[in-house]
């Protein structure tokens, strides 16, 4: 698995990733996603978080960690 990840990452596109702002207002903004992969027991796993019911948007949804 490590070798497959190294190979895939070596082919990645470098440079800024820009996305449109909400409501398409203003210039595009830089964006990124952190994909935490870890080894536990006999396999690799991806870490997600579950949003609480107290947040304003996307209550209870599964997401990658981080964000603004």
C-alpha cells in the first residue's frame, strides 16, 4: 500500500488549486483537502469526522477533518 501511495502522489499535479467562492462572489480562493491515512491492525484506514448537531450547516454529516 505504501508503494502504491508513493506512486500515486508522485504523479500529482502541483501548483495552486482554486475554487469558486460561495455565491460566485469575488476571485477564486485557494483550496485543499487533508486526507489522513493511517495504519492500524492489519490495514490502512482514512480518518473522518462527524459534524455535531450544533453547527450551522451540514449537521451530522461525515467530513474530512479541518476546514473553516
